C-alpha cells in the first residue's frame, strides 16, 4: 500500500488545530488532522474555558442570591446542589463538543484518530486508537497543535493524599466545607471564587509574592483585597512544607517560600481541609511526538520555538496554540492556527500574502469575582521596555452604575504613549471586566489616542462610561 501524502498535516484537533485545518482547506491544501484524544473537542470545550465558566456562572448566581437583602429583596433557601450544577455543565458541554465533532468529521479534511510521532522531518507514524497496526503518512508542511497538559509540582507528601487537578474539579459532585487551592494563576483563582460562591471556606496558597504575577501589582492587589473581603484567605509567599492525611481531612503545613517577603515565623502555620485543588499551571503537550527526529527545537518554556509566521526552526513545521504559546487562550490559538496555515500555503506556492502573528493586542481575562481583564501593555511592562508612558485610572467605588449594582470593587486603568497619546494598553478589575475590556481593544485596533477615545459617545448610566475618566485625564495632559 502506498504511503498517503498531504500538503498540510495538523497534529491536534482543538481550537488551534481546527483553525489551522479549516484555513488550510480554504486555501486549497490537501489537509489531514491527527488527533489522539479519547473524545474530540479540544481542551477549551471539554476541560477548560466552557465547563469552568459554566460552573462559575452557577456560583455567581448563588452569590447574588445571598446578597438579596442589600437590594431590599427576600429570597428563600439559598444553597448549592452541586450534582445538579455538574449535570447542567455536562449537558452544555455535550452540545458544544458535538458541534465541534461535527466540524472535524464533515469530510473537508482527513481525520486520523491516533497518536502521531515524527519519523523524519516529513513523515509521521500514526498509532491508531483502536489498537490496529501503526502506519505512516507524509506531509509537505505540518502544524503542531497538541495543546497542553496539567503540571503538578512535587509537593512533599502530596502523592499520599487525594487531591483534585483542574480536570477533576470540573467533575466533582461533592465539595467539602473547607478547600485549599495551590496556585495563584487564572485557573486557581477562578476555582477559588467558584468554591466561595458555593459558600465554602477557601484558602489560596501561592509561592510568589502576589497572585497573577504577569499583571500590574495594583491590579493583583485590588483583586486580592476583594477576594479577602468575600472571605477567601490568600496566602502569598508560602508553600506547602508537608501534606498529609488526617482521617477524612488533609493537613497542610506551610513555610515561607522565599519569594514573598514573608517572615519564617509568620509563614509557619498549618490548616486542615476537606479537599485540595492543585492548579499550578499547564505545560505544552509535546512528549512522545519525536520532535528531535524532525529537528524541531523547543523554547525556554518547553514549547515549540516559533517566529511571527508561526514557523519553527524547521521552515515547513509550524506550531500554534498551547504547544508554543505562553498565553493559553482560545482567540490566540485560533489566530496562530490561521496564521500558520496561510504561511504554509504560501510556502507551498499558493498565491496568498504572508501573515504575521502580532501580540500588540494581547488580551487576557479572568472570570473571578470581581473579574480581571487586560489588553496590550501593562504600565509596569511598558516602563520596563523604556517607553515614555502615562497612566490614569478611576475606581468603580466612585462610579454611578457600579454603585447602583452594588459592585464597587476595583478600578479601570489606561496606559498611553506620553508623546503621541496613542493607547498602549488598558486593564480593569471589577464588574463585567471581561466585557468592558473590548471597548479599548477596538480603540487600540485602530490605534486610537486618548483624545480619539474621548470623542466616542458613552451612554449614561453604564459601566462602559467609566473609561471616559482615565481617557479624559490622559487627553488633557
């Protein structure tokens, strides 16, 4: 039997992989997708964005119900039926996954269900999931879109106690009264707010001096303050010295991590909880792919090293999504997949213009309570780059619509070039942050200045009009 050959072979059928495959077909490339997951759909749909936000929505509704008296309302019994929350999530995710599975199997490209590994720079061996004999396929160009896997550091004693990872918690139908969360990134903080929304006692344990270390310190301080006011303990500069089992409970002994300026005496404490969630991040899923046989190099974070065309050091091998990006979000994965396909088509002689991935509008959102969102450069990063910048902010506590809603935690902030006035970035901690940020994203897309932004009408009273205050300060400078 002759070996099949394709123009464009995409390894992975998640958000990045599907975007790369769809775009390849649209550009006239004979395309194949190799996917080894037990269930088609990708991380975002099956174990990431969509299931986690479904759980968070239930927690948010319950939290609002508990606050009803603030608004002159009386409600009945307010409690969480966690099995029903999980059942609703499963129903929604089955619908989302079914739609994506239909896209992957509609015949536009060849879908090969199996594990792939490079034999040489142009050949893959595929081990079918059904256990049948492996076979080989050849490709003129490839896209590595294998996503990421959970990373669990070796905490002392953790292997001797039951714990949740970020996949497990999405299936947990029983949530005990006290929960500890290891980690201070997006997943850790979102799930901490989910547990708190259910009415649980939550402790977040973070090795670094603050949570969300990639964002400006004033943002993380505002979020931490709001979470603590809701009753979540946030312990930064600590790490587990020992984790052990105490009957039905888990005992956690803490020590200073040396990263947060916390004195040894203050950090030496212990707590007992009914469940531990380890949410310390993910890493690129590249093991077993045989990158060395293709000559593909990795970057310092363990992902595929790529340039702005999404090509690796081997020009016909591209990558997209979590396999190469340190920003694990869907819109980035889709953009990178489309960029890779276009540049692969160009490499194969198609008459298309080149495309470069541009992170100028780097967009980030966290569905905590309050939410956090940012676009472009933060103030700290801009100053580290030596750019002449000015920053201005405004608090939700002094904003009419926020006060009406009873959601006054946080603030908005804009960063502009001090000489040209062009908006370089913005951030927000507060109500509907992940929605509000898009107004500045659009303005930055068109390279608006603070003065340009001030000419955009804003309806009163709305949350969105809060952006006019920092914009006015920057425009008047």
